[in-house]
C-alpha cells in the first residue's frame, strides 16, 4: 500500500454546500486522491484535552452552529465507524482517550459530504488538545505511521478566519489582511518554512486579524507534523528544511466572504 498524503483544508460553514465552485473543487480533489482505508479528521471545532477520539458506534452529528435555515440541521453523514483506527490513535498518542458520545462536527462532515458523498469510508474525529503549534506538530509526528496503513489525515480549519471582519458577500473582494496572510501562508507552506509557520503569530503579516483566535489555523500543524520525515526541524532555513518533503502544494485557493479558503496537500 502506498503512503497516503496528508491534507489541510478550509472547511467552510454549512452553506458551503450551496457553493457550486467550492463543492466541485472538493469533489475533484477527492477523486484525484488514493482511496483511503479510513479518514482521521482534526477539526477546528473540537478542543478537548487530553486528546480525545470520537465515537466508534452510531451517534448523531454535532450541529455546532446557530441561526442557519433548518435544512442545514437535517444533513446526514452516516459513515462507518473506525474502531481499529481509534485503537491505533490511542496507542500512538499516550494519554489519549475516547468519547463514545461524540459525533462528527461540521468541520468534519461539511467537507466530507462533498469529497466522499457515499459515506462509505470509516471516519474518526480527533480533538485538538491544545492550540500550541509545537505540541500539535509533535502530535502529527506521532500520527504519521497511520499514513502507511491507508489512513487519510485531514486537518480541517480555515486559512484566514475572522467572522467579525469578513466580507458581506461570498464573492466579494477579500480584505487586505486576508490576502496578505494567505499569500504568506502559501509561500511558507510550499517553501517548507516550518519555523516561521510555528511562530506565525509573530512572523505572519496581519496574523492577529486573520486569526483573532488560532483554532482554525491549528489543524495545519497536525498535518505538517504528520508530513514531517525527520525529528529535527528547528533552525532549518526556508526552502530546504530537513523535514519538508517534496510535494507540498495548494490545491484550492480563492476567498469566501473574504476568508482565504486555501487548502494544501502534502505528499
């Protein structure tokens, strides 16, 4: 079995389902990927420590949003459970545990509905036990062996995320802060500048506007860690780090209500 790639995607809100361009981009991306044996979702919308994995029995989706039309609360995604994957995660990350009451939240199922609409691939969701980039990066390293078992690891966030400053229209012009941060993130990720990314609050332009709170950028660090190949990353120059394999690329770009929907594939 060939090694699975790792993804970081901007997941959007439930109305993503009404955006013909974005849904097509996600569907075409999934069609180009090797078919996973299972999917591990790391969503910005589940923060819980210690690291926790979701249910391996049928439970309802988590409709963790308010004020939307009723039809968004009737969406179903009845993917098979992933008990074997849950066991592997618990072994790879010491201190992790399981919550058999927890279902998939919208950061997990909204993109999966578009990417794998048949819901026939086992899915497990994992919490963010911290927002500290270094710790999330190391968690990603621990999870990297799952890639050799056919597991698609997906960090699900949003490349820029400030709902107070978003554009009034879905296709309206993006604000300068979103464009600047998006361009920086694209160059840093594709160039393999891990140190700058881990210190993005200090290094990225408009970081505090693009992410007033950092939970939507945090899944990126799990994905970067799962892509890393060697234990040392600190002090590595941009463009040629020891742990930045070839093949990092942006698959989706553009803006939605002024927020950068840039999404990456590693490996």
